[in-house]
């Protein structure tokens, strides 16, 4: 049985990677330089992680509490 911390970290890291990937995909063909696109991608990933950590962990904890193993 995996820990709540591990499960929630996989979830919020995955969501943050998707958000950063979408940002990169949108900005690469545009009028932005490569440095701006990569910097923005890192920024979106970092902020997504900061925002999602305190949101996802209690949700996973609540869902795992209901499941009986």
C-alpha cells in the first residue's frame, strides 16, 4: 500500500507537468524567444506545484480514508 504523500505527489506533479507542457506548446510557435518560453514553462511548473500541493493532498487523504483495504 502506497503512502498518501507519494500518491498525492504523483498526482500534483503530473498535473503541473501537463500545465507546463501546454504552456510550452503554446509559446514555442509564437513570437516569444526560446529563453522566454523555457523560463515561462519553469515558472508555470513551479507555481502549479506550489498551488496544487495543499489542494491535492487533503483530497487524496479524504479519498483514501473512505477506501477499506
